[in-house]
């Protein structure tokens, strides 16, 4: 897990899967105690977590995609892994217990489908599918830790031009929504729990590119 404070926002990047991430996220939220918690989930995903996982004793069976199963298997080399993401489950439970507002950050299913069609053409889809199958079969360099493994999987899944465009636009949308929420009518302070692999780019978009001083000639 990584975090950075940007104004009234605590931007948290959490890995999906490792049980320890849930503990770290809960500790971070407890220390910052945000009034509003923003999760890198679609409205549909957030509703499911709130309905089935907010109670501490609720652990229903959750269907996983092939990619999720493969990544969970890869991450299990470094720590205990559970799905859905313990980081998001912990955030939902903490918010429910503390009475904090919870908002979704990611696209709803329909909007994501539109974005996917916009950027990912047939060739991109073939390359994406081949990359997914290779990853699930374990055909990738072994990484040193869970963070590097997650980053490697993300890079392999978004190698094609269309997939990279989809990735960047989703990060831009996330950053724009975070700016809108934190500058709108919602009460501060804020915490956003986002996928680890998106954290660095979203942080850069929120903070803005570094300003390079201009050298001026002296006369």
C-alpha cells in the first residue's frame, strides 16, 4: 500500500488480493478519519460490497474471472490472498462502522463498455486476449514482490495501443472525478482507495506535472 496527502485528500494505492492490504487500509483510514471515502469501484461493484460484505460475518462466494484467478495465484506466492479485494472490503466496513460516506470512482458497467469499444479494436482485443492467456499460464518473469507482480501484469495487459489509450483515459477520468468531488459540496477530509497500479498516474494527474524553471539570460 502507498499513500500521499494532496490537500484534503488522502490518496491510497492498494493491491487487490493480499489480506495484509486490508489491515493497512483500515489503519490508514483510522489515522486520517475521512468524512468521505471514495473507492476505485464501479457503482455496481460498490453496491455489491455494501450489500454482502459490510457485515463483519458475511463472506459469500464470489465468482472470479480467469484473469482474477491467475493474478490471485501469482500474488499468493508472497502473502495470503482473498477476493474480493480485502482493501476495498476493509474500506467499506470501516466506513459503515464510522458513519463515513462512501462514493464510487470508476465507470459504471455501461460507460466502461462504451470506453472499451471506443479504444480497443479487433487487433487490440486479440493481443489483449493472448496476453491474458499467457499471464494465466504463468508465462511472465518472476517479480520480487507483490507490488512488482501487479505492475507487471498491468503492463502486459495494456501493451497494445488501444489498451494503453483505454488505461490512460480511465486514469484521467478518475483524477477528474476526484478533483470534482474534493472541490464540490462533499464534506472534507477525503480518502480515496484506488488500485495500486493506477496510483502513480492518478497522483501525477492530481498534482500536475513538475514545473521546470526557465533560465533567463542576464543582460
